C-alpha cells in the first residue's frame, strides 16, 4: 500500500468577507507534499481571495489554515513567507528598477543553506537569466519577467510555491513555455498551488483541482476526472 504523503497546506472552512460582501464561504482544501494543485474558475470566483487568506494578506472571518502543521490563520504575511512559502503574484513580483541578479538575490532573503549554490543552479536552469543578469528587470520581455519571477521564488528553496494567474497577459507561445517549466518543477518534486483561468493548461500539469464558483468550491477531484467528465467540462471548463 502506497504511503500517503504529508500535508503541506490544510485549509478548513475558511470564509472571507470584504465589508458586507462575502468573498469565499467555508472553503476547505489541502495540498500534499510534491503535489501540483490547481484552483480553477472565472475571474472573481474566489481563487485569489483564498490565496490571499493563505498568505495572511486578508484575514479569514472564520476557519483555520495550517502550513506544515502550524496554525497560521492569524499569523503575519512575513511570518508565513518565512515559514517556507514563495509567491508568484498576479502581474509578477519583480522589481523593475533592479537588475536580474539583484531580483534573484532578494528571492533568497528567507533562504537557508548555500545561497551561492542555489543561484548557480537557477542561472543554469534558466540560461536567459544568466545572459541578462546585469540587465534591469523592467527591460525584460513579459515572458522573461515571468521566468525571472519563477527563478526568484526558487532562490528561496520553498516548501510550497503559490502562483496567482501566472499566464495572465502572456502570448500563447509563452503560456506553453510557462507551463512546460511548471511541469518540470512538478516532476522534480516541487509542491505547487496554482490559481489559474486557463483550465486546459492547468489540468495538463496538475494532480488535482478545485473548481470555484461564486466564492465556493463546487467540484474537487483529480485532473484526469475533470478532463474526462463532459458535464464538468461544459459547465465549468469549456472544451478541454
């Protein structure tokens, strides 16, 4: 019998409101070590709000969030990031007036161990960053900036990578390259939680997925189940 991998993240009955507006209601999910989990749904369905709650950017009205068995529901964002979560935010998180190298070095702020070795590994993995390491990050193309953002989070040796709509605004060819990189990371054992509107690409990489609709999870299952269920495709995903 296969050994169950430990939880990296557990979310239990989380609700978030913005004033009188309920953003998510009693959402529960989990991410296990080495898993790629996708959060799918239309814009405004609650995916990004859930990520914000996990990161401590917004406070949950009720419910509990555990990261590595530590209750982080009321902890600060800095504490949560320092515990081992790295984030690729929507719209990218690079600092455009700093060089590629400086952005990568900032990604290692919370890192433990040999940072120089990690930097060499990232530059070897992404040759375009090595070629342009002295260039201002803001001078890179959109696709190159997204690669830099991924390189930045890898510098922190994260236990969990959280990504919010990473394909937003990228040309189709760059979207394919992005998801190829994410699939490689999954194969290497990285744990990834991804909020994404591009269901087709996300499901090609993910192990499991949760579908959000109007602040609630309306379906959860394996990526294969979603890909094979014509009713779910028609109702939530379109033609996959």
